[in-house]
C-alpha cells in the first residue's frame, strides 16, 4: 500500500512539474499584448502553409499573434507542446474555429467561434500551425 501511495504522489508531482514547465514565466509575466513564446519560422513553408499563414494573419493573429506565439492577456500560443497533434488533433482546431472553445488550459477565457472560415482555409491554417510547430520541436 505504501509503495502505491509513493508512486501516486510521484506521478502527481511529475505531472505538476510538466504542466508548470510549459507555462509562461509567472515570475516575469509578459506585458499585455506581448508575445508569450519565441517562435522560429521554418526556412520554407509548403504552398498550403503559405496560404494558411495569410488566412491566419487575417483571422487569428490579432489574438494568437502573427506566428501563433500567443499574446499576453489575450490568447495562448499555439506553438506550444499543449497543442501538439497527440494532445490537440487537427479536428480540435476545426472545432474551436467553428464552435468556439471553453477555457481549459490557459487563463484567457473562452474563445469565440471564428465565422466565415471555409474548410480549405481551416485546413491551410492547420498546415501552417503544424509546420511552425515542427520547426519549434513540437511533433
């Protein structure tokens, strides 16, 4: 019984450390509107991702930042391990854009739906985000 308790406590501590490690620096919070993470763009984007970058700029960047780096006080970075494909599938991005999403990982509040985006536009936005994620070690 004691071994089980130690294992459970270790798992909780490990999970908590993993979660805290992935959060923006609480000791040095970014000023309102400032980028939350540094993002490296890939040397080249696929043609689909290039289109997605333009659609992202027109529909998403005002909240999530030009390169999906997030904005302090506004919206989270999408170039973050929380949004890796194994945790947030491409369909999660589609559903967020179509229906909005309740706050669950970050203290930014709920995200409203993004009206007017077509399926091909969403696909290209996702392609852009995924290619930038890969350039930043997120797979």
